């Protein structure tokens, strides 16, 4: 029989070779193809390096790159060596002769066929498995960096008394190593078995023994290694029980040991570990015994034990010990879960206070003055008025505002006030003529901040702007207004070169500008231009004359995108918001450190717990990393992105977070200390919405501290659906300056309501101090309502509002013609033991393309008011006479405007006559639902009243009324300006 080392050589058949010209052409095409692929890969690498260097975070790129490369080569090489060595060893252990059988004769043909290529085949196989293993290992760069840089939490789990850092940083790496070992063992067994079979070491149909002694020993050792790894897996599984997720009737995302885990699975894993060790030793013993009998019996016993001890026994314990007395058995483990979950999500300091839900004051008129002291009620809804900002402050079609505006605080007259703010960003869809030059060279940036008071609207229901026009001017002072980086700025731009940019246009014409910051990547280098031409699939970058000295390319321009790129180990909040800080527009981005390895803490999926009615309609508000399952979260980093230069700064916010400390060890000098946060920036930092939404979801169950109550489910709450729209999604939390019952003054807060599970009445009101830099920042307060009384929840208040006949009739009139009614944020404010609800109502239509504030709903203690202004609605609910209430004219409609008393001063009288005419015109327009005409009439009315006031003031200064009737004249103090309705109804 032929030797297994090779085969006979037959006669060579000469095949006609292609011509030299064809060979040269094919070789040239092959070289060009290889060079093209190589340059494409180089372009991706080079542009990434240039970008990280441009933002001064090159260390993030290099650390990540070298970690991936190191893991790729180390584990790729280990896998290749493991598989290659076992193939080589199986070949070395081949029998010199094979049995006479049809099976071996068939295999001889394969042996002879591969004989000349054995080395190349071995290299190819080992290279393939090495590449696959290396690529898989390189994706574990986060796991490696956390393991090698991990710092202790300083807290121990209650079962094994190991530091939490073991579960968060060490256990994931050990499990990766174990998985890699399993893969190497399985592939080695397969490769060795195939080689032994090919060269006769293993036989299926041949007479005699099925395996040679050498093959038996080799494969037994490999299987023994696999079983030994299984023993290690059983041992690690013991610790894994502390972070194991399971469904439990108290919660769907339970993590940690329960009674059956501690009393059945844990001892079972220990027993199976011992059995696996013995079984592995039996396999290793085949090196001397040369028989499969004992190892096979041991392996069978291990499998049977895994079924009986690891599966059947825990099921029996659960059925006959736990279920008959579940609360008593599970209570100690539930208490551990309660404590761990509250610690891991930062809700352990939550203060729960009993709250009556009904007012203790019989005379409600006394509460009217308390409202202003309790809350600065925001009637401007940032999620509705973006079209209004767009219509009134867009100025040019190539500007646009985000779909949802933001709420911030700015000082006015020495007092902070809630402000709705948005940036006028570039809108490429509004460019008069779309082409490559216009899209990427001329229309490159937005311009200016637009802001409005959150608690006011003007006479026509429009925002009361505190910063407006183009260029923007107002209360914010002087600052760099150009917006090169923003939420809507997703296209790349090439700036600073020969081509001038459109800056803005005003009455004097179009202004041009050339970018002056050093942001972006220089395109002066032809290699850079070629790399970006390939990376962006835009060949014009390579040869366009619009690119020259000084040209720089700007990309990755959204704030969340930039922060995520420079800190890929952070989870980014869904809502980046702008603030004017030290003469610059800064985007503020909240970022989180997370882990899913906190023992006993229940897990949550970020995409699910942070979803609400805003994310349902605007995916830009969704948290990054939607599918991440976590059971520990900290708002550990506050980041800023300069809207002009794109500069990214990361500031350490949570100085105690061990996860952040670990990443700061892995990426030194990337996160600045908290002490470097300036006072102007601190004034605009706030508690992040996504963290609050995660915490409120957990607190629907984890507000209780008693295991028995937790298990009974009697105190489970839920986040109510948003009653102001039909999305069926959760109500979003709202920023509001307000005072909780135990607070002495208003604080900027993030608030939400909670209802009992499956019901609509109110069960709790939750608020967190959102003002950074204060001693109470992050303090969560919950007002828990009694279960034996019913207090209306948000949907019930909305239903009551919609069902009242007078309100429904007014809504019907407002919806007349082609108008639409939009309900603003339904705000809840604790007041004197009860809950005050306030909801602005907007109308869009009648020739207007944007919503205007027309009415305000107020509800308190079962009394509802639906008036033109917040003040009027509060007066009606509390039965108080406010400064804006005057006896209506005979012809005054609800929500109309009453001119002041007449004056004998001819000039004043003429102005008042004009005011009366404007008022009548407004009422006629209102009846016809002609909102455009109504707006014009309101403007005429305002002008006429101003003329009357000025004329009367002039008459008072000259000592007479100009008409001899000074005794009857009504000056500005005796005839106040009438209440102009923001609703216009």
C-alpha cells in the first residue's frame, strides 16, 4: 500500500499557456485590483485617524486600534496554533499502513490528491480559523480594557462576598476566555478526527479496531480538555447565578439568586464541577489505558447528572418547597434584590412622603397667591412651538429648528426663568438650488439662538421672544452665532478655502464668510483629498477647483455623534441641548456609564424604559444604544460640543463611579476633572431626562422596601400614557421650576406623574432636583397618594376637560373650518395637599401654518377652568379676582378684549375709537375663524391702545386733557390696558 506521506506522480500534461500580452494584462488588472482594495481600506483607516487627531482625541483611536490589533493577533495565533498543531499531530500519529477495504481504497485517492499540497492546505486552514477567531476576539476590546483596568466598587455581593468589580469587570473576561477555549477544543477535535480518518487512524467500515491507539489517546486528551473546560464553566456558573436574569412574578427582569438558585442550582453546580473534573481525568487516563470504556461511562454519567441534578432537582425544589410557601422562601432574596437594584440605579436615596391628594384649605381664594410662589408654570410647550419658531424666526428657507425645542434657565432682571430655546440650523432642503457646491461649500452653517419665555405668550398667542431676529439679538448679549455643528447638521461641509460661504442675509443683502477655526481636517494634502474622495464616494473632492489652500472638511457634526465617537465606552442621552456659555453656543450632552454585571440588580433595556410619546414621533430624541441591557447606570460624564469649532470636552461628573474610573485608566487624559467646569456652564447643566425615565420605571416597583409588599404586587405603579396625543406611548417627564412641599423655594425640577397598575387615577407624583451645582441636585422626591381615595390622574383630567359641555363647545368652535387644536404639556404641580393641573391649548389653521396659544386649561380639586390666559383660569378655579378680570362689554365674547373707558381728550378719544373698531374687526374675524385677519386686528388694537396711553400721559404732564375735560380723563393708572387674550377666541 502507498505510504501515507505522499503518492505516485503521473505523467504531466502540458496545457496551452495564454499569450504574453494576455498574461501581462491579467497581471496588471490583478495588481490594480489589489491596490484598489488596499487603498480603500487605507482610506477608511486614514480618514478615521485624521478625524480623531483633528478633535485632539487621537489617544482614543490609538488605544482602541492597538487593543483590537493585539487581541486579533494573540487570539488568532492561539487558535491557529491549536488547530494547526492538532492537525500536524494527527498526521504524525497516522498508521504506516491501512487496512485492505473499500473505505481505505476510496480514501487513498484523496490522500494522493492532497499530498503535494499538504503544507499549503495546513496553512490555509490554520489561517482561516485564525482570522475568524482573531476578528471575534478583537470585538472584545471593551471587555479586555475593563478587565485589565478594573477598579473595585468597594461593595460586596451578599452571596459570595466578592467585590462587585469581579462581576462587572472580571467575570465577563473569564467567560470570553472560556468560550474561546471551548471553540479551540471543539475545532481541534473536529480537525484531528478528520485527519485521523483521512489517514486511517479512525475507521468506520474497515475490519478490526475502529481507532488506533495513537488516535484514541490523541482524541481522548482533546475531549478531556473540553470536559475540563466544562468543569471550569460549572464553577463560574456558580458566580454567574448572582447576575443571572430570570422571569419572576414580581418583575420580568429579575437578576440574582432566588431560593431555588441558592438551595438547588448552587449545590448542583458544585457537584457537577466535581463530576466534570473526575470525567476529565478519566479521559486523560486513556493515554495509559488505551480504552474508551471508562471515559465514555464517565461522560454519560456527567450528562445524566446534569439532567437530574442540574435540571430535575431544582424543578422539584421549586414545585414542592417554594411554591407552597413562596413569600416566606423568597423574601430574603427579594430584600437583597431590592437593595442592590436601588443602589445600582441611584434611587436608594429616594424620599417617599405620604400626600393627601386633597386640599386642606376650605377657602380656595387664599390659594391663588400661593400658585405663583409654588411654581413658574410653563405654558409654552417646547414640543409644540417649533413650527411657530420656524414660521416667525426662520427668516430664510435654508434655516430650520429642531422638531423638539429645549427648556433651559436664563437670568432676567436678576432672576432665573424657564426659557424655551432653539438654534437656527442649516436646512439643505431649503436651498434655492441644490448642487454639490451649494450643499457642501456655500450653505455650511446655521445662525443664531432664538429663545422665548416659557411662562408667557404675547397677545396673539405667539412666543414672547427674548432672543430673536437675524442676526439674533436680545437678552443673551454678544456671542458667536454661527452654528457649524448641530442636531440637524448631518452633511459634510468643506470650508475655509477659495469658495466663500453664505453667512446670512438681511435688508442690505447677502453676507459671506470664511470659516476661521481649526476644526475639521485639512484638504491641502493630495493624499488626504484622495482618501476622502474614496471614503465619501465623492470623486470631485479629488479634483474640484473649489478646494485649495486652507480648505478643511467638517463631518461627524451632530453633538451626540461627536461625543459617542470620542468616548465609545459611554452611552449617550437622547436629548442634547444648546446653551450660550461665555460668548459661545455650547451643546451640552449627558453621557452614562453602564454595566449589566451588578449582582442582584434587575436589568432594564434602555430603549424600552426611555421610550415615550416624544421618542415615538422623533427618533432623534431616542437614547443611543437602544438594545443595551443594563443593571447599573450613572450620569458620570457631562460633555460639551462647541457649535462653531466642534471642540468636544468631557467632564467627570460622578467622581465616585468605579466604571468611569476604570475607563479613565484605560483612556487617560480624555476626561477633565469636575473642578474645570466653569460657573457659567454649571448654571446650564441639568438632570438628564433618560436617566430620570429609567429611574421612574424602576421606581414603579422599587419604591417599596418591604419584600412582602413587593411580592404581593399591590403597590405596583405604572407610567401613564400621554393623554395629549394618540401615540399610546408614555408621558414624557417635564422640566419645571417648582417647589415641593418640603422645599422653601422653587427649584428647577424634572417631574412626572405615576398611576396604579391598570388604573388611571393618580398614585404618586415624582420630581428630582435638576439644577446642577446645588446641594439637592439629584434628590428624588415622591409624593405617595393614599390608596383609599381617588385623585384624578392625567388621562382623567384630560377626559374631564373634554367632556365638559362649555369646554367642548369652545373646542368645537376653535376647530371650525380647517383649524386644528393641539394640546400642550399637561403639567402637574403639588399645591396645598392637592394637585394643580395646567395644560396650554394651541390652535393651528385659519391660514396660519403654525400653532398659537389660544386657551389654558386649569384643574384643581375637581374644578376646571378653560380661559384665555393662565391668570384668568387660575382666578376662576380658585374663585379669586385677579388684576386682569374686568366686567366684560355687552358684545364681548369669551376670550375677547375690552377697550378701556373713554376719555374727553380728543387725541385719546380718537385712539380709543380706533381701538373699538379694531376690537369689532377682531370679533368678526373670530366668528369667521379667520385667524390671519384676527391677528391683524389684534395688532391694530394694540397700536391704538398704545397711542391712547401716550396721549393721556402727555396730557397729564401738561396739566390738562386738551379738551377741557381733564376731570373725566382716564389716565394709564385709572384705565389699565385690557387683558389681551393670547387665545384670540
